[in-house]
């Protein structure tokens, strides 16, 4: 390339750049919020705006004084006689100063924190008042002093001394201006003048502005001033050299200003806001070009703008406020977004974005639109020929020199030529299908181009259709029918597979390498997808492999294992929780854009870029400003930035924008109300000034902390945060110190009611969190709830005294009553005791008599002595009468002896024992039965019959009966016959020589179970049948055992001795100890063994009471 060609290209580039620069609103306009007059509470016309050090906005209104806005609510601060408020300014002391029609003053709080207007004009000298004050069009702060500027004079107020000076202006002065702390005025006769040494003089070059009304003056650069006039547009003036540039602004733009009438000029960070009477607001760059023109067409509620304000402390990071004649507007020039709404000319939900033939084109549910820009604005114009829901745009380049735009609807694909001519693709098919309804498949939700065959595209809504472009016509080369559901997304991977999603059947991989016989592979939950629904198909720009957007983030396809697995590259930058992927895009800078619905955050966007550690988030915080709606499409603009659609709004994101949040925002407590009706605090902290009034203070002063009576312990707090980006999405958290343990959950509520607070000291802390997640400086309010009268120290002392007296009186009264009651009860007790004693004596006498009867029924010892039988009987009833008994009878030469234990003891057991003895007498005496087993069988039948024991149900039948041991001693034949019901019999004899020999040799004797021995004697246990005399589950005939007498000592007993508790550990005596005791007693005569047994028993019992009747019998037949 030679130098001449390079120059030509440079000139063309500069021309293109200048053309682009001269197209305002090319990327949209700032986000606009409007506050109509019925919202602000004022009248329609507003003249000026300022902001105090807390961040609260103040608006000068035509009829309602000053309007105050804290981000939550609007309030009205009236002025006397309701003059028009023309100007507002915030002093270095944080006080808002007001200039009005014939009035000026400032806003101050009263003793309740409510803002009021206080006039300063009453300090004007008499001669000043006589000539009138006039309209205070401008108010400024100059070196700590306040300049209230009217046309004929300027009132200079010194807050430190509360003094007021008056400065006369030139005869034909209109407006005054402050630039670099120096005073300028525009004079109709002498042009632009400057105050120097208390005298106004025309600056160099200022004469050019004679017979012009100067409406704005700001510093343009180090040497020049930017001058605005009513009817002559903008100028650049160098007051040092007198050089004037009248062509600084674009000629068409300057004409726009002349027709619109400039009313105000306000410097921004790198630009200037030019307000007009008839043509809205212009954001002017330093090249004299309109970057943005904002009127009613762009979203303002009115185009008449007398004033523009932005907080210079925020260095361009705050919004721009506009006062106009239908309310107040706010422009968010402080973020990277610009937006087009339907006011720009398009209609419907935005579905796709593309640049074609040098034009930005969008598709919506209403058709296609292209952007058209001029020197005074940008609009979208409909492309005729398509009036349908367009779902997808595709820039089609089938070959060299051919570029078409394909627009897909549900039933047709339209082809747009570079000159915006439109035709239907279905009308140019060389081989149309036979069925007309098949032609509807030429539409769909997306068009994809074959990466290996640039003249082939694929589309389709129900089927998948392949179409080849041929010199303005098309040929169908593929049709895949009978696919499930509709498909919304398609894409190719690097291996030539065509992928598409379905509504509810997962995704499909199509192998179309053989168009006549394509093969399909379905992938769903069984292959690893989290769900078969809501899946989207993307092509990874890094690997050119397929990337699946699902309800749980991104997934990839493993081509070797034929499975789907969760991605680890892109998911790492997404927030926690499940993320439904809506859109994915890589821009021209290599950054990745994501649109997704997070289960906690809702619809969200973020931008990630490559870092040394992988993928990292680049933009997320600024994107939180966007509305909570899905972003369906991203598009990289070849000029700059990224476009995306949110519902029916088209956004542009400037990646080069740098936000500079220099000041933290504050949370403010705006009112405190007690008992729902009494306002305790109205929102402004204050201190008393040296002149006896009140002035604003940044925090609550110590002496303003209220003491609230206890009956007013129901308190409502309201708060706000003057952060003016999506104020309705600001969240708050609070904590009432000494009442709440933790901060509350974040909430959009701007108030809290506390009811029935206990007395004590409290401090309410409140903090705010804006849409970007930044927390504010906290607000606090301290108060004390006084003790109720009944909780004061004096009342407590009184309570103690009264309580003591009451307790004393109660004790005395109760003691007297107790004594009387004791006397009465003692008499009753004596009477009852006498009755009980008498009843006991009668009962005891009866039982004693029963005992005598029972003992009378027991056999006499003479019966056994007459039979030449040695014996002892140990008989110890637990009570007066006994449930144990013994019985004897002699039949022929056989002596029958029974030792029995009846159910229970005492009176119940005694009745059973009497039954037993009676039945035995009846059985033995009235019959010839002497066999022990038959006697027991007969006795059992008598008991069952007498007690009516049926045996049908063991739970219902009484279990009364008796256990016993019975022997029949045959004196002639020297035999012992034994039968037992549960109870055994012990036989004791001396060891035989053979037995002693076995034991001496260390052997063991073959003895019945339960038998024991010592060195001299042997105790044999003869077991009874394991059945009672009475009903039982086991009912078999009793058996008997007959033994020849070998000089045995015979022992029969009940279980009372064995079950008796005693000894050192309070345990039962048990059968083994009883057997040992019997062997030990063999050294003494049998008749004395009973006495010795009783002695051992008493020692064993000790202090423990006898628990059962005790019966032990010892017998021995003499030779």
C-alpha cells in the first residue's frame, strides 16, 4: 500500500468515525425514570434541583414550594405565600438554600426534625426591599458564601456572620454565572461581563454576545468557556485571547439548539448536558456532536427542561436529574447501559439481533426493523414484507460476493436482500414437496449453516429440513420427519453432527453424512441429562464440540462413552444453586456472556473472561441493574459493545465504561411515630446553633435522644436510602439494640412496628443494600422508654412494705385458722381412733377365734406318738391364721401324714387349709383309700369342684389350690410311700460302708437329682409331681414312690423357710442351705431339730419380717 492509498483509507476512516459520532442515540439512551407531578405531590412545573450531603433530592416547584425525595417517598416543604422556587443550591455547610420569586432563604429542621423554610430576605436593607427582590433565577456557593442572583442585583449571604451584602449588576444583565469561583453576567448591551475588583467589565471577545441572551456558561477546557444562548446556539470563547468559535457545534445540531431555545448548561464528567425549552435534553461531547438527544420520543414525560442537575461529588457516577414542566426525570448516565424501547419505533418481544449490509437489524414478534440514525436522533424502521413473529436471524454468505439475511418464522423463512427487498424462501424451491403442508416446515425457530458446505442451511420446526442455495433459488436436500415435539435450537459440532433439542424428549444427534438415510441418536436423563425438558444446544467456540444448556447449568457430550456429563469450565463462574441456561455467546474480545435463571437470584447475566487460572468473572455487578427478565439473545456489535434483548427492550453494553463510585450512600431514619398517631421524629438529625435555631447534623445528637413514657411503648420506624438506581429494589436490615439479638433478614420493607417494648434504653440500627449488593452507611436512632409508675424505685419500696404487711397479716390469720383447725382435727382423730381401735379389737378377736378353730382342726401330737413315730413340727404362721397346714390319719396299720401350702396366707390361706383338711378327712375316713397318689387325685377333684374351676380359660379360672407332700408310713412292712404336688420329700440316712469307700477313693455317688451328702450322711430328694392340687394346664394322675425304710429321717415342708429373706445380704435362704442345715442337725435328736431350726431361722431373719407361713415336719419310724 502506497502513501496515497494510506491517506485515502485514513480519510475514509475519519469520515466514517465522524458520521458515527454525528449520530446521537446510536446505541440507545440512558435508562430513564419519570416522576410525574401526581407522584411528587407538587404541581406540574419544576424549575431547579439540588441534593444535600445526605443524598436527599430537593426540587423547586412552581406552586408547592420545595419537594423533597429520599428514594422512598416525596414530601412537600411549603414557602410563605407559595412563590415560584427558581433556584436551589447546597452550601458547604450542607444547608439547602432557596431562591424564589421575590424571596430567598434556606431549609432548616425544627425541634422534631422536620424541614422548614426560613426566610433570609427580611434582612435585606430597606432600600433593597423598596425596589423589590425579583426572581432569584440563580443561586450559587462562592467561597462559602451564598449568591442569590436576580437580574438587577445579587444578594450575598454569609452563613458564618449571618450578614447580607447587595451587589448591583449592569443595567441590562439577565443571568449570572459562576465559573472557577468567579462571577460572570450576560448583559444584553455589553455582552459577557466578569466581576473584577468590584466592577463588571466585558471580557475579551465578550462583545460578540451583545443583543444575545446568555443562558449557560461553563468551563470547556483550560482556556475556553462554553457559552449557551437562547436563540443563537453554542459558542466556544477564549477570554484570554478573545477568540470565538461559532461553528464548534455541528451546524444541524446548532440549528436544533436555536429552534429548541437553550435554557440551561450543565457540565458532566466528560460531556455537557444542554437543556432546551422545546427540544428536550442533549448530551454533548467535546467534539461538538450530540451523543444523545432525549425527548418525549425517548421516554421523557416532557421536552421543556429549565434545569439539569448531577452531584459533582460523584464524578459522573451519579444520575442526571431533570426538572421540567410535567414532573421530574432521572437519567442513569452513570452505567454502561443504553436502551431502546418501543418508543424508538419497533414493537414486540425482541428475538434476535444482526448487522446486515451495514445496518443493525432486530427481529421481534411483530417483524423486522432496522436502525436509522441522523444528526438529531435514532429510530427503528420496519422492513416491509414481514408481519409475523420472527424467531431467528441468520447472516447467510453462500459464496463470494453474496450476502443475504434469513429471517425465520414458525411457518416460513424469509430472505432479505442488501437493499432490504424481501421474498419467501418457499416460493423459490426448485423441488417443492408434494404436500402443501410440508412447506410449513421451511419455517422454524433457528437456522444453522453447514460449516463444510456454506451454501447449505438447516431449519425446521417439526421436521429437520436441509436447503441448498443455487443462484437465487433453493433446493431441498434433506427432510427428517416424525421427530418428537418442536425444536428451538440447533447446532453443528466439529465432527459434522447436527444437534437439536426437543420440547420434552431430551436432545437429538443427527448423522446427516448420508442425506438419504440419516441416523438419529436420542439423549435424555438416562444418558446423564438432568431433565428431558428445557435443554438448549450451543457450539462451544473453543472446542467446536456441542455444549448443552440445561436446567442445571452446562453439560457436554462424551463422544467415546456416549454419555452426557456436567461441564467444569463454564459452570465454575455461575452462582451457586441450579441455573437454567437461556443464552450463551462469545464476543469479539473473547469474553463469554451468559444468561440464566438462578434458583435464588432469578434471571441474571454475567460476563466471564480468560485468566491465568481459567475462566473468571469480568462483569457481574453492573449487570445487576437490569430488570429481572430473561435475556434471550446476545450480539457483538462490530463497532463496539454488545447488544442484548430483554423482553421488548434492546440494551447496549459498553465494555469500556468505568464506573467510579466515590461516595458511599447512606441509610436514613425518616420518621418515628409513637402509638400510631404522634410523630416523634420527622427524619432530619439536628443540633441547636448559636443563634437559638436548629441546623442539620449528620447523626443524632446526645441531647435529642427522647425519653418516652411507658404508655407510648408502641413505636413505628420508617427509613429510606437515597440511592437512586432502582430504588424499589433496595433491601433493608435492622436491629433494635437491647431487644434484637441479630440483624433482621434483608427485606424491601421500609418500616417496622415495635409493640409493647419493655422499659429501657434502645438504639435502632438500619442499613441498606442497593441493587449492586453494596451496603450503605448505617443509620441509628437512640431512645429510652421510661419505667411505668408502678416500676419506679418509690413504687417498688411501697410494694415491699405492703407486701411485708400483707404477708404478716396472712401469716397471723393463717396461724389462727391453723390452730383452730388442729383443735377440730384432733377431736375428729380421737373419735376415729377410738372407732378404729374398737373395730381392730373386734376383727382381731374374730381372727384369734379362727386361729383357735384352725389349730383345733390340726391333728394332735398324741396321734403320731401313739404310732411310735419320732417327730418335730415347726409351724410358724405369718399372721394369726395360716395358709400352711399339716394333717394326719391312721388307717389300719398305715399312718398318713400331709404337709401342705395353700394359695395365699392369712385369712384366705386359712380358708383353703380348712377346706384341705376337711376334704382329706372325707377322702380317707369315708373310704378305704390309703394310696397316696389316689388321695391326691381325689383331693384335686374336690378342690376343682368346690372352687368351680372350669379350665376353659386359665386367665378366667381361679388359680387357688395348694402344694403338698404326703407320706404313708407302713409300720408292719417298714415302707414309706410318697406323693407330692410340687413339694418334695427329703430322706436322710447314714452312709453305707460301700458309699464311704467310694467317697474315700475320690469317687462320686450315683444319687437322684437334688440329693447331697457329707462325710457321714446322705440326703435324698424325692421329687413330687409338678402339678398343684387345683386347676392347671397340666392335669395328669399323680404318681407315688415307695421306699423301704432304712432308718430314714423324713422331712416335709412348705416353701416359707426356703423363701425367707435374711442374712448379711438380705437374700433368700434357698433349698441348698436348707439341705445343709438338715445334715448339720443330724447330730442332735430328731425331736430337738425343730427348735434348732427355728433358732437358725430367727438369726437368718434378723430385722426382716417373715414373708410367708412356715411349716417343717420331721419324722422317723422307730424299731
